[in-house]
């Protein structure tokens, strides 16, 4: 049976229809995350109806809707716990009532990094492995864990997903979460420009010409020997390696998956993270496999099918 799927990112909302582990229709609309959530959900409902019509079916004929959301999520009650500046009214909004009224469907929602992991675990690079940790490198650093085949959520929905907010630099950069020296505050896209501007070589660096300054130009200029770009690249790789070691020590996985937009430069990142893990992770039983995620944007959409089925099994 078809499932409606939505992945609400900071800049884009990816929408799809999923059936039996396949995305059978998908499209993208702008996130407009500074607008009220109910307003954006109207566009979501309209777009999903259009996708269904294109498949010769209707929204009402689907089994449910799953959402991936960049926040801490109370999955039991489908509530956004912390909105991190996106859709400021999200915490007060009753998503299940919206889905019932607007679509006539049950709704399930979970954190975006956790959804990326669920997608990879069930359908992608983590298939067949029941002890998997994921780290997504992008605007922020997302993490999630599956341990012994169970998705780790904890008492308030935040277990496993705050790996980007483990301290890797004492006295480091202030983070959006209130901590200091989080991996995310030291090496993620949102932190990069601020970090770069403080570097003593920045005024003479080619990075000053880049707008927006993100990791693709950083790696490009570092490859030419630009001293500021090289320093920032090395710092970022060390931070991601340290974060990976922390995750391995915390969750004892067999497999660590790296995903997210920055992994477009995975050829450079993967060997360096592997090297750091080999040097510093305490795994006397053997080695953790470290691989790139495989499904890209489709991971979270595919995870919606698993999530809706999980929700339906708890209410039946
Ligand atoms: Zn933090």
C-alpha cells in the first residue's frame, strides 16, 4: 500500500509516495522555514495530492503519512520538541490532527538524521546490519543509532541524535545548543564562515571570494594549497574523526555510515575518518566498518514507510 512521505529540510521539502521500499513518485518544494508551519503544510498536502493524481490514485487511498523533521521529536505524540529557528510555531502545532483533517490519514514523524539512518538500515548501505550508527555532515551534524535492531530514541526522543553536540574542543566555538566546542560548532556548514573569518590567513585567502562559503569551495581551494583552506580542512577532518570515535565509544556499532551534503567530497573524507578511527577508537574485538550512505535524498522518504508501519502497529 502507498505511503505519503515528506522530508522537511532547512531549505527544501522533499515529498514522495513510497510503496514496498521504492519511491514511486517524488518532487521538491521550497521550505520557506520562516513562514508558519500550517501554511507550509497546505502546500505539502496540495503537492502530495498532485503526486497521487499522477499515479492514478488519491491521498485517501494511502495508508498514512510519514515525516522527517530537523528537530528533537516526541515520536509517541508526533510533536516537534525544539524548532531550532525553523517554523517557529511547530512545537505548538498538532500534526496528527492536521493529518487527520487535511488528508484523512494517520501520521508518524521522527528526527531527520534518524530517518536517514532508518532508510539506509532497511533499504540502503546498512541493510543486513542491526548495529549501525550514522553521522550526517551538512548544515549541522546529525547522528542516529540502531542497536540490536532497535532504533534508539531514549526517554525524550533525543538519544542518539545529539552526537554532533558532543564536546570535541574545550573552549571552542559557542553552539546553537548552548554548549561550547560541539563538533557541529567546530565543523559544519553553518559554523564554517564564522570560523573561517577568524582565521589569521583569511584576509589573504581565496575563500574570501566565496559566497556562500561552504565545503565544496573549501576543499577545492585546499587542494591548491591555500593555507587558510588547508587549515580549515584539516580541522574539520579531525573534528569529524573525533566525533566518529565518540559515536563508536558510545554505541558499539559494527557499521558507521557517513552521509549528508558534505559527503559529496566523500573520497577525501572517508579515508581520513577511517584512519582516525583505526588510530584512536578502542575496539579490541576488531574494526568498525565505515562506509558512505547509499540512498541520498531518498533515504528519509523510504524511512517514512517503515515509520508509518511502526506507528500503525502500535495503534492496532
Ligand atoms: Zn551543540
